[in-house]
């Protein structure tokens, strides 16, 4: 049977792809891509002409059957997403799970992921961290999630898009306190890469004051609660977030 190779691709700079990733994409019989229109230019740049099939959140159930059939027939399949590592806030979970359940070899070709790239330059404690992916889009859901995290001692990492960066930072200031240390990593490896640090209050002000700082892709990292911080405040916020959902 074939192998499912889970291949990371660049998060910005198009040369951030290793020799083994390129070779794996070239040798695969088919590449399952989140958006074939997005992956095609990358393959062209790499000189790879392996055929593409779409595998996104809306067709993953049906596409998986076809790909399992290819693996069963002996074809190697490569899985990529639009940027970074598949499955990390990206499609691929159902395929990987189904391939493992069916007994196929699933093997990674590791490479960029925005969460690790951002943490590696943040200067926040990196020995223990939690990745929260995207916060809920609606203010109520976002605030209650942040309330649940107010007491977390590990460094917190969030993905954010340009639509909501300012609102999210404001809500983080509300949940974690104005003085909590944080870092906003924007457009990593791209032309307008910026890494801002300061208290959540500083960051809200800096981002609010400069519309350019609201554009692009962001990783927001917040220091965990320090042992010295007011524990009752964090606990109060957590309980409030839970109660708020229960109340009529
Ligand atoms: N699978 C990807 C990974 O491994 O990082 C993440 C895909 S997710 C749909 C896209 C989000 O990742 C963006 O909204 C942003 O939060 C983050 N991201 C991706 N590329 C980035 C970059 N170059 N700089 C900062 N954040 C980035």
C-alpha cells in the first residue's frame, strides 16, 4: 500500500521548503491540497507536476474515500494545506485519522508552522505553552473563552486574522488585565514582518494607532499568569464566564 505524507509548506517566504518536502511532492502520485489554485503556483515554482486534488473542510468526507482508495492501490499521497503544517488550524484531520484507522503509514515531512515560528522569536516563556488556534468569531464566545483562560500559567498562543485583531487584543486586555505581557507576530517571513511586544494595554494602543498593524496574518502570544498575580481575580473571571453562558 501507499504512504500518506503530511507535508508542511511555507507560511510566507516561498523558499522555506526543504529538499525532502520537494522530493516527496514530486514522487507522490497525487497531492491533496486545501485549495488547488493556491498550491499550483507553489508547485510550478518548485518544478513539480504531480496532479492535485482538492481536500478542504467542505469535501473532506467524500474526498477521503477516494484518497484511501489510492493508498490501497499502492499510490503515495501527499497532503498539503495553503500554508504551514496541515491539520494545524487547517484541513486534513479526517484524512489522517481515516488513513491511520485503515492501517496505512502516515509520515510527516515537517516544516514551517506559524505557532512555532512566532514562539521562537517572542521572548516569552517557551518551555510550556498552549495553542488555542482561532478564538470564536463572535464577541460573546470570544470573551467567555478568554475568561476560561485567565488563570492559565503557560504561555497562550492564538491565531488571528486582520478582521478581528484589534477587538481580540481589547478582549484579551479585558480578560488577562492591562499589564499582562504579550507579543504580536505579524506577517512572519514576509515583506512586512513585525514583532511587537509590551503589555496588552501597550499593544492595543500601538495596533489601534497604526492601520498597517491591523493588516495581514497574526500570531498573538500572551504570557501565562504569574504566581504572584491575584488568583481570586482569575478565578472570578473564570466562574463569571461559565455562569454567563448558563444564565438566561
Ligand atoms: N497551518 C498553518 C500553520 O501551520 O501555521 C496555519 C493556517 S491558519 C488557517 C492561518 C493563520 O495562521 C493566520 O490567520 C495566522 O494567524 C497564522 N499565520 C499563518 N501564516 C502566518 C505568518 N506568516 N505570520 C503570522 N501568522 C501567520
